[in-house]
C-alpha cells in the first residue's frame, strides 16, 4: 500500500462521501444515476476546462461536501442536491 497522497484530494473526498450521498437513492430503490456519480462526473468535467473550470470544480465540490455534512449531522440524507429528506434512523 502506497503512502503517497492522492493525485486529487478533492476527488478522493467525493469518492469517500459517495456512500453517504447515495444512501437515499439506494433506500428508495431509485433507478438511473446515483447522486455521487453525477457529482463526480460534473467535477471531472469541470476539471478539464482550464483554470476557471478547476477553480469552479474545487468550489462546487467543497460546497457539496459541506452541505452533505450539515444535512447528515441534522438527521437528513447527505445528498446535497434538492430538498432535504429526513433519514428514518435519525
């Protein structure tokens, strides 16, 4: 196992948060793309768009992670997009 830092720490953070972002999607048996897949794809797309895109990607990912943490701590599903939905275990 390597002790080297990940090439993109923000992407690594999004990948770690994916389980929590996708919990409501799994619980509802929703079809289509999981929220984390959409967010990671958007992040990666923005990262290819020069300096301005990289800045926007980093800012957007930071907002998603912060909002996901706030929602989870408040007893809601962590998906930072759309309306808040209370977790049944909260």
